[in-house]
C-alpha cells in the first residue's frame, strides 16, 4: 500500500520527479562493472536496468496471480517479476537457476515448505532472498544522502530486498536524486514505477549485486 512511502510517491509513480531546484547536487562516481556478456555494446548492469525499465515504460499492471508455467503475461506482474525480467536483459534465466537451487537445497527455502512448485517459487520474495544470499555479492544496506563513499556502493543493476512487514524487491536505477540517493525500479499497485529509494520507509533488508 501507499502508506509504506514518504511524501512524493504519487508524483514519482506517474513519472513526475520533483526536487527543490536550489538543493545541493552531489556527483557519485560510476563504479559498475563494464562486462558485456551479450556483446551489445552496453555494460551488463545497464542492460539489467534498461530491461527492468521496460516495465515502467509499459506501465506493467500489478497483478498477483498464479500462472501455469510460472510466467505472467507481459502486461502484468508483481515486484519479483521486475527482477527476472531485468536479468533477462543479460540472458540470465533466474527461474531455471532458482528451480535448480531449490531442488538441491530445499530445506534452505522455508517459503517452499518442502513442496517445490516451479510455477510460483521463483516469484516469491523470500525465495529470491534466499537465492540471492547464497549466490550474489552481498553489499551495504546503509543509505546516506550526500555521502559519496557510501552512495557509490549503490550502483545500477543492484537488487534491493525489503522483508520487515513488507515483502518487496526492486532494481537500482542509474538515475539519482540531487542528494545522490539512487532511484529504484519496482512494481507495486497500481503499476511498475521508478522512484527514489528513499521514498520507501520500510527498512532495507539486503542489497545485492550479480557476480558479473
């Protein structure tokens, strides 16, 4: 619900990003990987962002359903769908990877309950959390405006998970507020949006980076 967000979420959701024009602007160095696994001339972290941003551009409708085969239609989805669709941008099949890990280490996935279901397991936030903890680079959860050293640890393509009363997940954008806080691409009712990460008041549980 919208009560998890600070002032400005409505404007952000509809694509209007407003900041006071005379506030100090801080420049954060780009330190993301330049690996280009699909050799399309775009660094992998940006490929992830651009693929995820398609959700925003298409205003993918937030719709939580169960689908035979696992994948929702292109015009609907939930927060976890932003993640696998973003990773598709570098030809990573998150569903297959998670299904295999769940099959091999089922006891590590409490949300599976000992009964794997490939039609839904990869789309549950707690399951993505377990997979990311095991397989991705784990990074800081501190987020300090205007702190260059801190903020350069937040780079495009990173994944952020929220668990404390609000299971949610999103992908860090290459865009930033004037104070250096990055934007996050996510899907929450009514549709996918790109907002300032600081707009979400729920504590950040974890922050990951694909091992490029």
